C-alpha cells in the first residue's frame, strides 16, 4: 500500500469524506476552509477559504454539491463556481453533525441545541425533534433512506425518515461520536466515548393493532463490546431475568457476518455465519457450550448472508423461514436448517449484496459486472427465477423463464442504491426510474419471455422522484402515477408507446401516493388535503369528470406532514408527523362498482347507483362506461349528474351508423384526438379523419392528411377560407397560400362532395 500525505489545513482537520463516485475527497476543519482533493492527493479546488470552523460536512447524492456547517447555519455549496450557494439558519446552537441521504435526498442535522432536524434541499424544515438532555453527537442515514439513527450521551435513537422515533435505547457508553450502518441496513455500529464499540441490530416486530395491514415496528437490540473476537454473544431478550445471557458461541476463525432466523420458538433458533475464510456455517442457538455443533454448509468465498421470514400466507406446507447466499456467479436459496431450496448460476460475477422485499418473496442483488439481479421466490415450483438488469444498457439481458420477478430495492457495484420510490412492480410489469437520467422510467413486461419484453421508456419533462403502478386489471389497464421534482402528480398509460403516451396532471404539491391493492383507486397526500381518486383513468375517457370522482379531505385532522402507509380494500393507513398511525375508511361501494365495471355488469352497476343516488358514484360510472365504450350506461350516468351536453353528444354518437366512427367519437368525447384519428384512418374513413382536425382547428394536420392520401385537398382549402372569412382575417400560412394559387376552388362542387361523403358514411 502506498501512503501519501498532504498538508490540508492550518487547524485540526475535522472532516474527511470520499465522494459517492470515488473521484474526490472533501476535507474541512477548524480554519473554516473547505477543500476538494483528487484521490492522488492533489488539491482540486478550495470551495470556502475561511470562516467559522466546519464541524461536519457531507456530499450530495450526485457528488456535485457539498453540505457543510457554519456555526448555527447549514450551507449547500455547489462545486461549480457559477452556481450560487444556499444558506439558512438551522439551529439555535452550534451544529455538530450533518448527513445527506443518497436515496431520498433529505438532509439531517443535529447540534448543541439538543435537537435533530430533517430538511429538504431547499432549506425547508420537515421535522424538528423535542429537546434532548444532551447535544446530538452523531447522525447516520440507513442505506435505503427509510430510517436514520441519532446518537447522543448514553443515547441511541432509531427514527423513521420523517423524523419520529421508532425506539430509544440508553447504553452506558458516554457520547456516541459516530455511527455507521451495514450495507443491508439491518445493523449499526457506533464509536463511543468510553472506548467501547456499540453494535445494534434492527428487529422488526408486528404491531398488535396494525389495522387492516400490520405495520412493522423497528426496535434496536444492542451489544456493547470492547474488542471484536471469534465469539458470538447470545442474549435471550424474550426474558427479563438476569439469566438471559447464555454462554457465547465460539468459532475457530474470526466471524465476518452472521444472521439469525426470525420464526419459530427459541428451540428452533439457528444462526448462520461466515468466517474470515468466507466459509459458511450453521449452528443451533438453544444448545449450550461444547454441545453446540457448527455445520459447514459450503466453502467458496461466500460474500453475502441474509435471513428473512417466509409469510404464513404463502402456500407452503408448514411455513418456515429461509436465507439467501450469494457468491461468484451464484445465488443459493436455503431452508432454515441449511439445505438448499435452489441454486441459480447468473452470469453476473460476484454478488456483492442482497436485499429482500418486506414480504420475503422477492430478492435483488448487486453484482460485480454492474448488473442488478432481480429474483422472485416461486413457491409453487421448486426454484427461484432471476432477471438481470444491466445499468449501462437499460434492458433485461437474461431471462431465466417466464415467471414474474420483482424488486423493491438494490445496490449496484458503485454502491448506488435503488430507493423504494424509484421502483414499482405489479404482476406483469416492472418499472425502474433511470439512475442517470431521472426523467426516464424504464418499463419491463415480465409477463412474457420474448425478447420484446423491454418497451420504450416513458419520458417526462422533469426529474421523477416517486412512482407507483396500479396492481389490478390486465396489462392494457396498467397505469403509472408519478411525482416529479416540482411535486406535481401525473398519470400515464403504459399500454401505449413512444410519443403516444399521454401524461395527465392530477394534482400539485403532492407528498406521497399509494394505489389500492384490490381496485384501481389512487390516494395522494397533498399539502392541504387527502385526495382519493376513485377512478383516476377517467382522464383518458373524459377529463371533465376528474373533479367529480375525487374525494377531498382536509389534512388538518391528520396533523402536520402526514404520509400514506398503505391502502388495503376500503381502509387508508396514514402515519402522522409524530409516528401515530390512523386508519381512515372510504366508501365500500366504490370497490363494488369497480367489480361490476370490470365484469361489464352494467345493469348491476346502474342498479347500485340508482339505489344510493350518490353523485360521486354516478360520475365514476359515467367515466367507467365511457372508458369501456358503453353508450347506454354512459348516457344514463351523465344524465344523473346533469351533464346535458354530454347526453346530447352521446345521442349524436348513437345516431352514427358506422361502428368505427362511433368508437372514434367516443375517443373525442374524452379528448383523445390522436386515438380517434388513428381509428378512422385504420378503417379508411379519411374524410372523417380530416374533419376531426378541421373541427379542432388543427389546419396543418388536416392539410397533411389530405396531401398524404391525395384526397380532399380542395375541401381543406375551402373550409379554411370560409373560417378566415368569418373571422375577417387574411391567409398568412405559406402552405395554404401556395396551394390556393395552384388549385381552383369550386364551392358548389366541394359542397356536393362533402355531402356525398357524409351520405356514404351514413
């Protein structure tokens, strides 16, 4: 190893941080100077040349900005000299620690005012804690960004990303000076003032009153040691007696990783561990002393070890738990006793890290070749199935079989972790936001094993921060809702491709979104209200109905900055600012109406709406029937909500004898002009397609269609002339001027030709 030394500051150097891309080093200290160095030790730039001492600093997720402390203020300083720095007063006392989450882009700060606070990158305060007994001495975000840890004098606190506390522990360690998470966010280590090493493990337990969907409660189980040895200390935390410390488990080599299964009784508890030789062992915890036998499960430089529960709702005989092990070109799924369920050989190089979904049915792996390994546990068969997603060329490069594969989060070879909000999955599609260009959403059809399962990405005008895909219906009914960096909410169809994908704006200042698990109902938390769109796809049928199909609930009863946790059946689970969980019910009749519409049981749907006579139900039925092109049901539903113009237009559509023209007019009713034009052109109704463009005053498109099909050019010129004469305007379009000079317009002949076309279609 080559050592290099560089003179950095005149005072003590208090901060040294590698950038996320590994290209630079940030240093700061008592003299107030902030410098960026190359990895060869050469000074690149001096961001700040003087000022108050800098006690803590952090890199932005893209490594283009630096967060640093200046007394009571926080400063975000871009590396580019042309960009202005952002500065705001954050605390009433000296700021001692900061952390910048690479997943959620949230900022965490703590100081001598004995408070920790959560901020966004604009300096807006999202959370402020109560005053602690002692100053905040350490902060650390979990790799996934869903929680963080706070250290103080004899204090370790685990918090949700919003800021409220999961658990509070009081170890006798003095001040906790620094905290570091493991890559899988299940363990945390702390450097303590008394020279001890604080080790903590995150334990998930079910809340006894979790509502319609139990919510996990995280608890930190800690171990304080003064030296890491070849011994595993075992504590029975189910008992409060003094005998809860059992004899340690001893091994012949240093242990690098360990994991314990989570289900069954204490007698069924097993620990799997990897030693420094990367050999994998399994031992029973219930036996004591020399009676503990360690069984070697395999050699071969094992690098990853995880234990996860298998939910009892999965159809596996007897239930149980399992763990996954990754190695070079290897992914193995094992039973709790150690024998192998399945062995996969993806061509990915070493599997550096594995992350399970919360229900233990999906797994994702970060691979040495820069690929993302996606797998799902298929219980009805005897193997696991994998996709490989390549970061450099965003496509699936290996498909093991046609079974579904899903992911919640993972990490690539540069330790760039997928965040929960950037990936969304359903039974037939996987959506992943691009990690380089955050305006793109990559779409993978996992219901098919053909090579065409990668469709064109969905592109947006701004960076996308959160996305969610609906869970019910066919692939043709699949919609994605996403929030951009301006906190605007959009909805888009996935079945259409390329430029034909329309994005409709549903709301502004949206904080969180969640689809219903059973029907296509979307809930969103805005700054001032809880919004529930009972039929969000109505924007593709009739945008005018959107406001009539939404439930608005004032946000006041949910407190400050609430977030949606889950949306199951007719129950919304909402978490308040202080961590309190609230169950908010919605009408169960909406789900019944959705089921009738899905099965095209329109008489039953009409009967339900007539019985309840609710405007929201009638509006939803009008949108559903229009979306499904059912004219009779649409007419009655529109009449019930007094949409007279729509009733008259539907009567006009019913009078059109050509079925293709009827379908096109239904698309026009919903404002989908391009789809209507496409249907007309496919069925050879050129004149009607041209008339659609003329009626919408898209004259250039009307002329383009006439020239392409070499028909009705004079008709377009004639109607354009009549339109301008009525407005007392003169022609300025060069295309029309040139054609008018070349083509003689016979008004009587053109009128006869138009009448003949209409009569022919009739």
